[in-house]
């Protein structure tokens, strides 16, 4: 099949498929919504264990 007829047969271009795939993979591996307190929570807990109870 000649390349000039591809557009008539295939509704999307290879570049469009690659862009969709890139966005899908980026969304799949984006953990910003699932991020917890992390080290910030640990530092707060340690502060309360060391200084917080001494103040109270």
C-alpha cells in the first residue's frame, strides 16, 4: 500500500498515537495525588516527641 493512501485508511497518524501514549504513561506514573506526608510528617512527630511534651 503506498504511503500516500495511509491517511485514507488510518484515522490517526503515528505521531498522534505516540503523543497519546506519552500522556497515558505520564499520567500513570504521576504520584503527586498519592503523595503522603513523607519526611515532613516524620520531622513533626520527632519534634513532638522531643520538645512538644516538654512544653506541655
